[in-house]
C-alpha cells in the first residue's frame, strides 16, 4: 500500500466539522446598505487613502495606494459615495483608517472582457497583479506581487498550490475549487510563469476526494501540466512548511523561506484572484467567505464585497439558531475572536464562525507530560518556551527558536493542564522583539 503524503513532525487531528457548509454552493450577497473598507487589508504597511469624504467612486477604482514594499493597493468594491473616513478596529485588533461607502442603486457592469496572458512578459503580469491589489487569501494576506518577485540569484523549481484548508469548519476554498477550479488552475499557471517555476503541484487533503478528482479532470482537459496530490488529513498541513514537506519532501531551515529551497506556496483562492486580475483585469474587491458554526441558522459560503459588515453576513444566513458564546474570524485554531458585529470582513477573511459555549476547564501547573512537544510541527518545546516567557526570560526564549513558532495552536489543543501556550508565544514574540 502506498503511503499517503504528509509532514513528518507532530500535528493533531481535530474534528473537521465541515459538514455545516460543505454542500452549500457559493451565493452572492445582496448589496449591503453600507460598506466599511479598511486600509489594512494585507500584511505590512496600511495603504494610503486617495479619496476624501463626499467623493464618488466607481467599482474597481483604486482608493488606497500601497505605502511600502510590503503593502498592497485597495479598490472600491462598489460604485457609490464616501460617506465618511474614520478609524476602525478589525477582527485581528488592527486599528486603521477605513472608508464608509454608501453604494449606488445602480452598479456598473461586471468584468466580462477577457485578455490573453500567454504572450505577455513576466514583468507585465507581475505589475498587473500588483495593480489589482492581490494578496494571500488563506489568511496571511502577504502581498502576492512581493511573493512572486524572485530575487536575482534565486530560482523556483516548484509552485505549490495550497488547497488543503485544514482548519475545521472552513469550506470556502473547497467551494472555490469545486465551482471555479478551471479558473484557479489557470491562475496557478499564470503564477508559475511569473515565478519561473518548473512544475506546479496542488495539495488537497483526502477529506475532499471529489475535489481531488475534479481538479485532476480539469487539469487533464485543459492540458495544464499540474500534479494534484491527495494528502493525509492532519493539522496544520496548510502551513507552508508542512505543505512543502508533504508535497515535495523538502524542509525549510529555521529562519528561512520557501524560496530558499526553490519553492513558492500560493493559496488556491489567491490563484483564482490572480486569474481574475490577469484575464479579466478585475481588482481584488470581493471574496468567498464561509459563514458557519453550530450557532448559525443557515450556514453558507458567500461571495461578498470586501468591507461587508459581519452583521450583514449573519442576516443573510438567517441570524443565529442559538446564542453563540463567541464569534471567530477565520478558523477555530488560528482565527481571531471578536464581539463587534459592525466589524468589516477583509481580503483575508476566509471564515466567520459562531460557536457555542465550551466546557470550562481550570488551568493547572504544567504536568511535564511532553504532549506539546510531540505535536509541535516545528519541533519546538512549547512548555519550556512558555516558562521562559512567563518569567520574563525573553532572550532565552528567542535563543530557543521562539520566532519559528507558527502559532498553529496544536500545543494548546492537546495540553491537559489547559495552559494558554499560544497566547504566551504571541506575547513572547512581541515583548522579545521590543527588547531587541
């Protein structure tokens, strides 16, 4: 029997809970009465506002300009008027400027004209990806034009497409692959051309067998030289380090990037956005988001404009079937808990979860059981790192490779003492960097 590919160190197997929204096809959200479009839709410096209060904007018009190398442009998701510009707090606690846009009743036409990319130079394609504001759609929101800008002296052997979606509950990427698989694979081919990759591999966990079969069929029919690989179900296989180990059997050294082993990782949703940017010249102003969880009346996968308020998404799903204990932006393992339903969704908003109250556990002293060490996919010693951080020994924590921690939550998931290990790692990184 052939061994199913996966990463070698650690990992956990949480209940995937995708049954709530897995079968729900993508539905377009009716136009909201008001949108809150923030300038921090990406990793790096917030975009610079280009418009003023009272200005009229068109759908797809650039309203925020990248303010640094690691930054991205922001485009208006609707035609309408800028009602106000004010500070908002996003689900990840980032505070930034945002446009409050009131849409017009009549919106300009959708993007229907198509453009050829096969005969275009890599530099032209990269510039268009930048101009369209494409960022990582898996949650990290790293500007895609930066990721695909390969420095001199570096080369890319493999472009790996992340179709894993290993976080419980989330099914947005699954629906994109099932309903827009042809576009996503063409976007992967465009990304491979820009990066100069020799081969393209799509990694998908085996809990999506229909998706694996579908993309293999699409690749064959379209003549795309793309390998679709089924991967063992194990969290956090969607992390680029673990995904590269599973797909191309290479490990990223501590402190290094995928490019250092000749690879680039791109989320499948990002590939679809690249296709729309290059073939349709459509900026990234809308995305698919899974609204799901035990407390959602009618879980859905929704195509919604960036800046949609959480309250509008919840209303479209019929509200709550029962009162949730918490709202989470993203997945339950690495997402952000928040409470304000006026919070807007952003480019990296892959999911909105409404979760019931869990059984409460008392935090006790560390049992030195070693479970956190066994499941850490990086090979760290979380309990020791937490001990260093809680005693203010940040230098020791940094020397013990604290910065390699991906905050995946595996250690907290298995800890029998219910120690908030991941929160400790996050605080330790912040305080350790400040001390430097």
